[in-house]
């Protein structure tokens, strides 16, 4: 798995849950039948990265600004 793709996918999980309030199982369906535990793990990874790396928060803010104009 390529790290930049995993990072992007996990950000999608995070935004889908936090901004759109989509259930974990529904997010999993959208992403090729991923299990809800996979989605939860990805979201937790992003939350951890937000707390440790300011670039992650900047990336998410940039994406949200583009999506939710």
C-alpha cells in the first residue's frame, strides 16, 4: 500500500464522518466494502496525526475549504 494513498483515503474517512456525519458502515460501503473497524482505525489515525503534525490539520482545512465553499 502506498502511504500517500492511505493518507488520502483516511482523510476522506475522517471528513465523511466529521463533516457529513455518515455512519462507519456506510462509509465502508462507499470505499469498496471496507469493514467499519477499518474506517474507525483510519479516522483514529488521522485524529492522532492532527494532534502531532500541523501539516495534517492544514491539509484537512484546505480540503474542507475546497469542498464546502
